[in-house]
C-alpha cells in the first residue's frame, strides 16, 4: 500500500499526460486542463502544511527562548496581520487603496526591490574576485564579459568611435551574443532537454523514487 | 467575451461600424444577392468584385469546433489601389438559409478561423465572404460544406512522438542491460566528486550543511533531480552526525524534502536525529526567501552550501553571501541565464545536463547509470538529425525547408 | 609571506568594492555629467507624433509598471507625460497592473502638478480594473463601460475633459508604457481590433522582441528601458533621471572593468599567476 | 506642488527605512537587516495566502464546487452528469486534504498519494514538452542551408555577410562541440577530446556574454532604489518645510 499505490498513481498519471500531448481531441484537452488545475489545488492545500511548518519553527524559537527569538515574534505577527487583512476583505486584491495593497506597496516591494538591487554590488565583487586570467577558460569568460559590458553602454563606443562601423565594441558584443552565445545556449538546451526527458521517464517508471522517502 | 483573432492593421471607419455590428449576439441576416455597383466611376478603371475562391474546411490538429475560411483578395485590395476597406464573413447551416455576420476583418485579410462552442462537431456549415467597398458590399459564392471534427492525433507532432518512443525505448533497454549486470562506462565528472569531498569537509569542521532546493516547484524536473542529490547529501550527513538545513520556497517541495531527509536518517540508523524543523518552509516569494536564506548563511555559518534546482536572479545574491560566510559552494542548475553567476561565484557548478547526470551518479545504482547512456544516445541522435537536415539542404533548398518545418513541428 | 600592496589588493575587503560601486552610481545622479546618447528613430517617432498634435488633443497614456520594474520605466513615463503636459495635450491614463496603481497615480499627479494641470480638465486617471484584456477591449467601445467611475470615484461625465470622449476613436494615439506581458493585449486589441495608433515603452531586455511590430507597422514607436528614456529626455530638452542614469551606468561599467584589471594586475604582480 | 498627506509620508518613510535596512546587509549582518528580513517573510507569506485564496482557490475550486452543488436545483441536465461534475470538483479537494495527514505521524505516509499525483502529472507533461522545445526545436534551428552559408562567406558580399556566414558556422560547430563536452560515455581524449575542449571554450564565451549583458539591468535597479531615496528626502524636506 505505502509504495505500490503511489508508484501506480505516478505511472498512470505520467503516461497519460505524456501521450495526451499528441491527442488534440477535446476530451483529452479537457482532462489535461482538469489535471493541471488539480495540481494547483493540491498545491494550495500543501501551502497550509508549509505555513504550519513556518509557524512551528518560529513558535519553537519563541517558546524555547532560542537565540534571537524576538525576531520570530516579528515574523509571526506580520504573518497574522497580513493573513487577516487578506482573508477578511473580499476584494482586498482588487482595491489598490486597501491596507493589504498598501502593505504590499510600502513594505513588501521596497524590500524586494532593494534585495534585487544588491545584485549591482554583488556582480561587481564577483567580477573582481573571479575574473582572473588564471586559465584559458577563465580568460575567455572574462574577455567575453568585458567586451559585452563595454558594448552595452555609450562609453564603449566612445572608446572605439575611431574604428570603422562593424568593429566597435557594440558590434563585437552583438556578434558574441548572436553567435557563440547562441551556440552555447543550444548545446545546453539540448542537453537539458534530454536530461529532463530521462529524469521524467525515471519518475514515471518508478526507477527514481527518492521522493517516496522510506517505509514499506 | 469571444476573443478576436489577431488583426494586424485597420483604421477605417466602416470597419469600425462593422466590428460593432459583429458584436450583436444574434447577427443580422443579409440579403445574399450580389449588389450591382451603380457608381462605377468611383473606382476608376477598376471593377469592384466579390472575393473569389472561398473555401471552408475543418481546422486540422485541434480539439474540434473550428473551421478555417480562406479566400483570395478582392480586386483593388492592394497597396496601389487600396479600394477595399475590409471583409465580412457570414455563416449559415444550409446553403440557402440565413447567413449571419460573424466577423469583420481589415483589408488584406485572406483567412478567418471560426471557432467556439457554437460550432457543433459533425454538423455542416457554409460560409460566404463579402468585400466592402466605399459604396458597395459584394458577396462571394457560398463555400462547400465544412464539418468541424476533433482529431485524435496531432500530425505536426509526429517527429516528437517518434523521438519520444525511441528515446524511451533506449532508456528502458539500458536500464534492463544494467539490471542484468552489464558494466557501463561513465567518465568521472569533477563537480560530482566534489560533492562527497564537501560533505567530508563539513563533518571535519563540525558545521552544518545548507541545501537550497531552489525556486522551482515540485513539477520542475530540475527540482526532482535536486531531491536525489539531497538524498545522497542527507545520508552522508546522517552518517557523520552533522546537521543539514533545508530552507524551502515551495510547500510541496518542502514535504518531499522532509520525506527524503527523514528516510536518509533512518537508513543511516539514526531516525531520532532527524529534526523536521531543519527542513522548513520560508515563503513563496523570491526576494523575501532570499533575504531569509542569506540571514541563515551568516548566522549558521554552514561549511558547505548546495544550490540545486531552479534559480533566478537570486543566484548571485546567494552565492556571494555564501562566499562571504566562508562556505564551500556547489551549485547545479539548468537555468541557462544563471549558470554564469554560479560558475563565477561557486567552487563547483553542475551545468545544465550535469545536474541530471549527478542525480544518477550519486545514487550509484547501476540502472540509474544506464539512463546516462540513454542521454548520450539522445545527443548522438540529435547531432545525426542536425546533419541529416543539412544534407537535405544540400540536395535541394526547398526540400531542406520542408524537412526543417516537419522536424520543427507545431 | 610578504605583505606588499599586490597581496593586499588580492585580498581586498569586498566592502571597498561595494563602496566604490555605490559611490560611482550615486554621484552622477547628484551631479549632471553629460554622456552622449544617440537618438534612435523609433524614439524620435514617438516624440514627433506628440510634438505635432494640436493643443487640446486627447492622448492616452496607459502605464503598467510596479515597484520592481519602476527603475526602468518611471523615467520614461515621466518624460512622456512632461512632453504631453507642456504641449497642452489632455491625458487619459489607466494602470492595469494592480501592483503599480499607487505608484502610477503618484507619478501622474506629480507631473501634472508641475505644469499646474487641473484634474478632470487636463488629465484623467481611470485607475485599475482586473482582467486587462477585457478592459482594453471594452474601452474600445466606451471608456465608461469598464470605468463608470474614475480612480477618485467621479462620474466620467462630471469631468469636463471627458465630454465627447467616448472611446479610442476620440484619442489621437496611445503611448503604452508597460513592463508586463500585457503589452501584447494592447497590440492585439487596441491596435489590432480598434485600429488606434500605438507606441510602446518597455524594459530594455524585452525591447528586442518588439522591433518586429515596429517593422510591421503595428506600432509607430518603441522606447526601451533607461536608454529610451534618456533619448526622450534629450528630445524634450530636459535631461533628467534617465540621462543621469546613463552616466551612472557607464561609469559603473568602467569601474567594474577597472576592478577586473586591477584584480588581474595584482594577481600576476603578486607572483600567483606564475604559480598557477 | 500639492503637499503630501501625513499618511503617505509615513508609509514612504517606512519604505525608505526598510531600504536602508536591506542595504545595511552589505556591511554585515545586523539587527536592522534581521528585523527587515523577519518582517518581510511574515508579510509575504501572508500576502501569498491572500493571493492564492482569492485567485486560485476560489476560482479553481470553491466556485466550481458551489456551482456543481447548486446545479442539482436546476431542472436541466441529467442527474448522472451532475454527480459526475460534483465528483470532479470534490476530488481535488479530497486529494489535497490528504496532505494534512502529515500533521499526524501514523498517517503521514498517506500524503505520498497527492505527491505521487503531482509528480506523475508534472513528469508526464514535461517529457514530450522538453523533447519538443529543448531538443527537437533546437536541432531544427541548426538545420541551415550550407549553400547560403558558403555563399555569404565566399561570394564577396562584403564584410557583414562574411562574418554572418562565419557566425552561422560557429553556431553549428559550437553547439555540436558543446554537446561533446557533456558526453558522459567517453573520456575527453583524442579528436573527441579536442571537440569537447572547443565546446567548453564556446560555453565559457557564452557565459561571459550572459554575465556582461545583465550588468546594465542590475545597475539600473540600484539607480532605481537610489532615486527612491532621493525622492523620499525631497518629500521629507517638502513636508517639514511647508
């Protein structure tokens, strides 16, 4: 029961969905739509399990007075507050002036945007640390990055403005992006496609069963 | 509301009225008798005419309930004369019945797809197209009967179907061979050997290991590959009695990660050492999640960080913070755009396909290794197909074009 | 181990790098340093269209960007709005992405205030309604259908500017400033179905995808990211945030490359290059 | 200029404060960052509950479920059809509820059923889709007419044509060599090893290009944040100045 049922479900659902792709008939299309909707619905129920885990973790820190437990109070309070705002008002998401959207706008999004902006710093420090001509490979990586960087900003063409058109940084950058970059992408895509294919097959056939965990 | 087909360009007032008319749910019936133009001088030397060659047929490779109507441009519908201001399409269930206006299209249109639940599969439908001139509307002859039908096989996906069957067959064949005990050679991959070393290092230092399963949900195959790597890492961790921390972005991924780690601990004989609170859910939001993982890195100071699965812009934020906290870092992702950032900032990176290979490698089961062989044969087949396409081009350019279109499918 | 300057540079605290990048990005925003920015024809044609509309013409500027995409699109939106208001055009605007409504309302109001424009007479903000495809289609029939009330709950007929303005046929053109995939809806429905002249302002990364629509004539102009905004600012003769940003971006790139060079010089000068 | 309301000023200041909190992380981990991090984890988890509840759960499950229940009051349609519809709408919820078995140790294995469904559907969908999109499509894109390529290189159509022709050869050879690099069944030796080596060179050039291409967008984001702070300072001085 504990292994056979899940493995059967995986095989039946997987094989059906794989062949469904080739059958445009409306019955097949309808089942496909339902099957996908069901995964979303199951995902929402699982979110409850996830939220349970989040609450459990922080409640544990607070009740055991673990190091920095005070911050866990912040998390739980914020969670309770936001959930209340979201669930009590039926059209909180449709009303830009609702408190829920205000929280989104002035609390959530500044943090998101600033986290994202940290990348400007990290991209610089990573470049400084890692772009060193230690090996041929590292040198290729570095040169191609530097040329494309220069090709993207006006200053690159200021430096090479004396060269004939077609030889400037922006042109070389374009060329690298259009050709070697496409070749690299294509090789990786084909490899990934095959890797995904094999892994999906292993799941469907029940060879890959780490997700089942233990038990009999 | 029924969504209109893509219409490239139209700015004519007449057309505008027509659109408004088309939205009347009932649709007006129209007199089908051709109108004789009275003011021919309006059009210069050109005689206005109705659209010729109107055909209607079932749309191929569809779920049913769709018909494609095609016609030739009416006289004067070209850049030079631009006399025609649009076309009107009418439908009826009998040749002599009431034809209802179903759509109006701008100049230059030669095709319209009539689709929706109002078309009953198996019924017969007839179409008429009218060309709209400034003073006249001229109707075409009635098309032959078209019958919408659903199809059972998508012919434009034949190539993929063949490839999928061959590929699955090869995979199964290699698995069977491996089960029978045939030795299959697979070359060592640097990043994968590093996984074991990194776990060893963490245990020597007595520090925890951080495993980040990425931002993919459990439906992403990259995430599924990450589970296998997690199983291997967790087992080692359990054996060496260190700690593994798995912060999660997706709740389904979290439940599976919990199962995987729990199983690893019990197979190492230490089921009680597993703390479910170490495999926890953070939030399903990219940057808040990243902020939390960053904090965990700096506070727990893990000896090794694993990033396996789907990653987006946060890849470099995580990897740089991990570097600052002094961890060894091993990444694996099939997200093309993020591979460079991991390559730059991590000690080892499993690039694209290597992520999938790693999950087979680390399991150390012969049948898993067999699937790597299938992947290799897939590559050989891909290159062979590529070369075949180029050879067809050498034989004839037209043949090459149609072969490529056939392979590409739809 | 000798602790010379090269060794110290090799192990430079990352925070110095952060500081330098922060400064070279920040300073050009405060001090205007002019960087040559070439004007492209696709931006020029947006400018030209707005420039030649007679005073009092109604133009529509729907804006769809949110806090995470505002960095690229807000300067563009502001430049276009400034151009419209300075030429005495009347502006109708919507914000069909919920996450950006508050931001866009602020932007519109701020720029209108700059030119002493009166709400209801010179500009109207319709706000947000869910399901953008349907809203865009319905506005083609009548603005009052999806938006019986404006963002501030006024009846549209109470706003003097809306008298006689029924649908897209009453507006000269649409300049859609959009960071979402909703761009396609404007192309397919507003232009495709109702035939309004449409220009787009999009993020730099996706701009490359929309050149095809420019060639096919479905859009009459295209502005991409900060570069597009910088060009527009130049055209209206009011170099602002985007032009400063172009300088910031250029200088930051140069410094990142300088860091790479320093790192390599240090690497080889400290003798590690020979050992590697 | 219209003055900013006290409410807006308050919220703008909150946003600016949080911006500083996150930036402070660049120096080191500190209480401000920790506060912002923990706050935003709670806020975003709550926000997602609201989003999923109001969009997915109601649209995909609750509303159709209610509709299929109320359909029984309708005279039209067969009873069997209505029962079928009801089952179709009850089932996903029932499967979803099995997830809650995780809350109890003894029954937690039941939660593998919904997971099995989830993985099975996902793997089944992915298999043909990836073979089509990632393998077949990419292979087809490499099918280029050699005559037109050689025409561009040798027919003397100018430098631009020449380099385009060379570029297309780079794509074909480069992607084949890239695949050779990923080939697991043979060691990188001899001619094959040479191809694999060329492959990794092409991969590295591609990675460098991707890295360089994104720098501008990242700097733009930083500029966006800095502009926000400048605006906030302006609003603040305007608020207290008036």
